[in-house]
C-alpha cells in the first residue's frame, strides 16, 4: 500500500508540473501578443495603447521638442550664438605652458605664459577686470586691462564671458601690492 501511494504521488507530481508549465507557456504567449499590439502603430502614429488612452505619440513628441527654456537658459544660448560670431566657443585644444599651480611659482616678469581654467569669480570694472580661474590643482587671479588686450576683446569679455566659463589666457606673471601672484593677460 505504501509503495502504491508513493508511485501515485510521483505520477500526480509529474502531471501537476506539466500542467503548470503548460499554463505558464500560454500566459507568456498572451503577454507577447499583447505587447506586440501595444507597440504596433497605425499610419497616423497611434498605437493600440494610444487608441485606448486617446493620445497620440506624435503630439507628445512635439510637446517635448517645443519645450520652453528658462530665462537663464535663453540668455546663455543667446550669448553662445554671439560668441560663435566672434570665435569657436568649443575649441578642440588649448596649448598651456604651465598648470596654474606651477604658474604661481614663477618669478615676477616671466612672459609668454599660457594658462587655462574655469572662471570661479569675476570683478568687472571700467577699464580693468579681475578674474579668478581654477584648474584641478590650483587657482590664480587674472588681470585684464583694456589697454593690454584692446577695446574689442575687452568689450567681448565684459559682455559675453560669465562665471563658470572655461577660458585660456596668455601673458605674464606679477605680484600685486597686496602680495598676490597675478597673471596679466596680454
């Protein structure tokens, strides 16, 4: 009797698993068919899920493409277009002669120094501006005078360059009256 019940349970177990696998197979097939119809589109850009919801994929894409920029984003984009009229805003490369950390160690009067970094602070005044730029290893103050760079370049700088921009400059090193190493842009 015990042997008969063990064989019966084994047969029942095998049949139960086969039955469950068959049901799982049908469910997977149904999910695949429904998924196919959910992503199939008609000629007007509407799919089955769009017809059910009453929306159009094309209308949603148009909304995303026509997004309105914030005032700050629009100002930055307008400045970018003006910069493109003057120079390449995204040059492939800028040759530096020294890293900022190394430029700070140079003696006063050293000329033909080229450095680059990101503007972290700006103080724009009439004919003289001070900019603090930073790279990965240090930061340095830049002095930009209208008589050293020219009126056109100085006007361009004052109007279009902002904090956060990356710039490169060529010039010489000196120490200010307050004792800070400064880069004089030429």
